[in-house]
C-alpha cells in the first residue's frame, strides 16, 4: 500500500544516482577497472543510504550489464564480491519494507552471483526466482507517454474529496497537486478554481439536496481561498492569483453561473449560484489574494456586495473573545454557515476550544459548544473541511471514557446534562459521517463511546444483567413511574451517566412489558417517559428510539405489543409540550434515528394498515429526512444505474468514464460538466468487486489504445488513474487514508494484483499489460514512488546520516587466528573503500 508523506524535490544525491543508473543502462561501462570502481562507489552509497529504492534500481541495472557479469565471474573478483554482498544484503532487507518486487529481484542477483551466504534475509523461496525478475524486466521495457493533466481529472478528484463526507486534508492535497502539476503553480491554481466551480455546477444539475449545495459553496468560498494562500507567494506578475481567476472564469459554465443581471432570467437553482462568483471573489479579497477593486473587473459588473463588516477573523482573537464571553461560542457556531470566507478561522477556533476544555475538564463550557453545533448538523460538514475526525472527536471520546462522578459533587443533574450534550454531539457526528468504531477510539474494546454505539440500543433479558444493573434498573423505573419518588439528585447520585445510558433500552423494554402485564397503567408510562424529554436526559433517547425501531420489526399482525409501543413512541416523537432548549436538541436527535424509525414504521404500517397512529409519526420523521453524508447511493441513483442498457452497473460506469474522457476534449468550450458522483464508483465496486471495476476502467482506457500499444488519448489514462487514487472513506487506498480498516479490496489493491502477474498478462495481451504498467506508474508518480523517495531524500539531506557503516555484528573470536582473520578482513574492507571516491571521479 502506498502511503502519503511530505513530498520533496529530488536532492542532488538522488539526481546523481538516477544519472548513474541511466549511464550504466546505456552501456557506459567498458572495462573491468570501471566495473570495480563503480562497485566501490555503490558499496559506499549503500552504507550511507541503506534504504534507498533509487540505489536498488541502480544495483539492478548494474548487475544486469554483460561486462559486469563477466567481470564478477573472474576469480579476482571474489574479495570485492564478498564485501559487496554484505552491503547488498543490507539493501535488500531495507528495501523489502517499501518495495518487495525490487527486493526479490535484488535477492535473485545476490544468489545468482553467489555474493555471500544466506544471512538474515527472509524472502519466500517461491518469490526469488525468474518470474519476479522477468516482471521487473518487462516493466522496465515499457516506455511512458507524456503525462496529461486533464480538467476531468481535477473534477473527479475534487468531487471525491468534498461531495459526501469531506476528506480534504491540506498537506495530503498539497502533496498530490504538487506531484500532479510539477511546479506549474499557475496551472494548478487555475485548474483547482475551475474544478471547484465544476463540482458545484454538477451538484446543481444533479439536483443535490440543499445541504450538499451549502457544503460545496462553503468549500468554494471558505476553504478554497485559504488553501490558495499557500500558493500565492509562488505566483509572480503577470501570472498572479487575479490572472488565474480570470482564466478560470473564462472557462466555467455560464449557464450554471449567470451574471447578476442574468440571474432574473434564470430558471431553477442556478439563480442561487449567480452569487457564488461574487462570494468567492469577496473571500479572495478578504484573504488579500486579490485587490478589492479587482472584483468588478473580474465580474464585469458591480458586485452589489461588500466585504464582511467584521473583516478577516483571526483564530486567536476568536478564542480570546470566547474566553471573556462564552455566549460568543453560540454566535460563532451560527456564523460557520456564512459564505464570507471566515469559516476556517471559526472552525479552527471552535475545535481548539473544545480540545482545551477537554484537557481542563471544563464540561460546562464544553456543553455550550457541543449544543451549539448539535443544533445545526449542517455545520459539521463545514467543520470537517478544516479539521479531521480524529482531531474533532478523539478528545471528546476520551473525556466521555474518563468521566468521573465525585462524592463531593454538589448537584448531579448538571453532570448528566453536560455528559449527555457531549455524547449527543459525538453520536451525531458518528451517525452523520457513518464512522466506524476504530474512528471513535484507538482502543475500541476499552471505550465507553464504542460500547455505547454498539450495544446501548439492545435490551437485555433480566437474567443476563448484573446485580448492579438490576438495582440501577429498579431505581430508575421507580423514579420514572412512581409519583412518590420522581427523578431527583439522590437517584442520579447512585450511578454515573454512562451506567444509565447503557440501561435505557432495557428500561424501556421492561417498562412496556410491565404495562402489557397490567402492572403499570399506560397513562403512567406516558407521564414517566416525558421525563426523558428534559434536556439533561434527552440524549438518552438516541438509544431508546433505536430500541423502538428494533421492536417494531418484531411485531406481527396478531401482536398485541403494538398497542403499547405506539402510544409510548408517540409520547417521545410528538411531545405534548417541550421546552425551547429541549426542542432544538430533540430535532438534532431525530436526525440520528429518523431513518431507522421510518423504515420500521413503514413495515408496521404494512402489517397493520388499519392503524391511524402510524402515519402522523411518519410525518414527523419525514421532516428530518436523510441527514447522513457518506458514500451510500440513494435508491433512485441505484435504480438508474442498475437499469442501464447493456449491462446494468457495469455499463453505467463505462458510460460515465466515456463521458468524462469526451468532456475533457471539449471542456474549453464552456460545456457543462458531465453528471458525476463518486458514489457511483464506490457502489459499483461494493457490488461487483474491485477486480471487475478495475477491468472495466482498463477496458475503457484500452479503447484509446492502438494494437501496437500506442495511447491515442492521454486523457483516458489520467481519468482512470484519478478514479483509482481518489480518496474514499473506509478504504486503504492510494490517497493515503491509512487510518481506515478495509472491509474489501480497494482499486489500489486490485491494481497491485495486476502488477504482480504482469509478466503472464504480457504474454497473452502485450498491449493491455503495457497500459497497466503505465497506469500503475502514473498513480505512483502522483502519490507513490515520489513519496517513498522523499523518505530516502530525508536521509540523504542529513550530512551526518550513515556515518556508521552497515557491517554485520562481530561475533566473539574463539582463538588468535580468528582475531587475526577479522583484523585482516577489516583492513581489506578499509583498503577497498579508500579508493571509492577517487575511482568514481575517474568514470566518464
């Protein structure tokens, strides 16, 4: 798997290694003296940089030259061969960590030349002979075509990053764009601006939900200008940011982004997008990317808007404002939704405030932040444009896991109130972005948050609960349904909030069973459940309502339990009265459970069509709709793709790839972007498997390849490469999502499998094998090989690195002959190494 690290420019040392490799491959070595001199230099370099893949390729090229093979076969070469063999063993062991194919090829040469006994190298015997060497040889024979950076490629990549769950990580994207555009910052900025408008236009044409449109506009206005700040110092007259914007504006779809004067003639939602250009330009001016007076020139008309009155926000100033006035936190949460260019500083301030509050255990203020964000689920999308799931949730989950009840606690109601608010926020984020357990905690088996997510909605049988849980359950049942007791501080003092949250489902289950058995009247049950609508207990209904959803699936036509379930559920979904504070949180809570409850109620309605109390609840839930942002496709999308003529999902994917390649050829003519969502690729891969999807993508690429392997349209290679490497949540892929755990093979895994068997494929279909190698190289050039070499460059940049040569550990000598033998051998090594630099300088 390829990992993303900091991309660097090649160092002088790396360039020299590459030049020497080319010289050797072209036959520059003519004499045995030159062979030995080169051998000495290689040993010296390996001792300094033992993990360099570049040196591995140099050695492979060196050992494959005919004159080298003849020279090393001579008896006089035995000494140098032994010394070189030790360094080669070190290189193989180090290279195995990053490039197993190269390591096995080197090990083949090592055994072929009998450099040294097998010491400390663990490569399976089945992997060290002909096929891997032949594969490497075939790959080296493939000549690359010049890379083409297409508009479609940038469009696909950005669509994958921000369309559903935001996956934009600044450093990773800078690495990617740097590798893609190779220092051409002007083109990079133009294409990035253009792709941002293309993605927004595509969302409008696809009639995406309003929350998706808001997220994409926020990316354009709030994220993109701040991201471009990193590139602004690299642009010089006349190629300024203003020039880049003018070039991008000249190519965007005018039908999607009409001018202000044309807006009144627009039909549909593209009237709203007429403001997108103005908002983007104002944000660029706010960040001082362009002069404010340039806005009218770039628009071609009066912008009719001004810069925000408060100017550009600074994170530290916002944090200080919140410290002196906590009410400012609520204001900032509201301002996250503004299209003014300040959301990045607001998001950074709020996340840092939450982190510091977790450290200081200021749970009262932490509750304010969590409540402010929970009331506005759409703001979570904006937050993730500027922070990661780990940075956002990890401190909160650790706080919940370590939450303690103190005996000297004055009141326990605030403890439940604060705990519930934090848990509701975490649960809301977990639901909205479809997070896995490992994303909530580094130690899932020990985390309350993970346990709550997995188990809290399941009721336990009485015989399965512990004595502590039994006492707690009885106390809360009496508190809820015994008018002489009620919910008081004494009850809450008997258990921690986490203990209570884990018994809510069992509490509801036992309460309704008691009601059905005649021990509790339904009116008493309904009155007791209203306690759970109080702000300090309301978050517990996440698990409670999920339990109701499970219970509804168990009902039958003759089941009497529905007569008890529906009145209780109505009490919780349509409360007779609810406080203002509770109402907003109740709405946020329903976004988490609406989908599962709606599905189970529809099922119950089919089983019991005569019931009149189901439809009103469906009406309540419909207002909270689909609030998840993840890769799952809507049913209408799935139906459309599955019914595509000529092959269902596979045919639909082919049509999409064809339209993207075609669009790139005419995109300069203002043609609107083809309808695209990365969900289609993900769904097809989940349904058909990564191998079939990869074959489909390669098939479409091959339609642009002649019989002799000539690529006629470079856009095809770029489009397919970007579709493979684009980030996807919950996949370990080329894009560097290394925190994810795989539930199935990714396209990257499938491509690696093709490369592993490339020699066999080349014998059957040479043209296809050639294109797969080019595809693999294209992806590695963007997010793979350069990044591994950056690690080696980090070693080469350190003048003190490798001062200690990598020699085998000296074994204890048993007698004087061993001591003398080691001394003589060491002297021979030092003598051999002494001439390396001077001999190398004599090479031509």
